[in-house]
């Protein structure tokens, strides 16, 4: 356990590995602008531990890191993931200089805290998976009431009439990326998503922002009478990264392309 906190109760984040890691389970890791790296010096600063399920990791892969404590702190100047932080004269976070008191370490370059939950909600049965997922989300909302967005990550299943699988791709930067579809709810009073207009507005705006930078990467928003726990936060959405015909690398590539656009869009929304 961490001092004062059971490790199983600690939050986790998803981040990109900045190096290849062998047998990564439960190794202490640091973070810099390149990503997550195993602590390489005795007594070095660590942000947390790789979760027990971590195996061999290639540079650029997404890893899950368990953090002792995590919270949001308003920044007074731009910071990079891995920066050691100290308060400025207004109480905001700024990059620490030699001799400064170190209060925290930046986990996100955009200043947006992220929790990556890896609970397998469709076990022991598919039925009831969304009920179990709702319970998990509710636990996080009680612990972190400032959470604004919950993203349910899926891959779609699309078939031709003959039963063969449809693969949805768009070439970006000379590489194949899985097309992304966002599912947003609507409600006629029977679905249980009373604030659906906000979810739909966010889905449409984000789709437009991604399409503006990467034309063809987005499929049309699927606007439907479905609950999918999308009522639980104002901007909850379901993301379909490709289909069961796409490769994992194509889906990961799309996630890396979309993530900074999503972060910028969220920050702009906070200004309104």
C-alpha cells in the first residue's frame, strides 16, 4: 500500500509510454514530455506504479499508471507532463525552479485530469454490464465531483450483407487510422437522459473540430434513443473507435490524433 492510501483505492491514469518496458507490472514510473518511463535512478521521483496487468510495452503504447493522490490545480503558465510544480504568487501552478518547494507533478500537458478505469464490467455476464458500469462511475463522481465527462470506449461491429466485416479507415499522415463515431443520446421522456441536448451539442461540436483538422476521420454522430449511462455527466459520450475489422494499432492511432483536440475543446468549453 501507499502511505495513508490503499493502492487498490488509488486513482489510475492512462498515458503514453515514453520507452519500451519489459515486464512492467508494478514497476515505479516517472513521467516527462516523452511519456511514462521506469524510474532509472535510486530515490528518483516517481508518479506511481504500473498496474499489475502490465506486461511488455512498446514505446508509444498506452499504459495505465496507479497514482497515490490526484487532483486538479489551476495553472498560471503552460506546463508539460512530468514537470515539478510549485505555487506562483497568485496560488496557481507553475514549473518549479531550483530551490522551490515542490507541491505536485504535472500529469497532463493540457491541465486536464484523467482517470482511466479498467474494470471489466461485462464479467461474469454481459447482461447487467451497464448497471455495473454506472456503479463504478458513481463511485468516481462521489470522490471527484468536478468530473465533467465520462467516455465509454468501444469498437463498433459493422457487417456486409454476406456477413463479412467492414473495416472503416481514413489515411492520416500516411498511416491508416480507424474512423471514429460518437454516440449521443436523445430523449422523448422515456430514455432517462434529461440533459441530452448538452451531450448532443458537445458530440456535434467535437466531431466538427476533429473533421476540421483530419477530414474523413469521423463518421456521422449516431444520435439515438439510448441511455448507455450518458445521463451521468453533462458531456458523457460513447466513442466507437473503428469496428471489429480494424486493427488495435489503427484504433490507438485515432485515439492519439483525437485526444489533443478533445482536450482543447474541453478547455474552450470551460471558458464559456
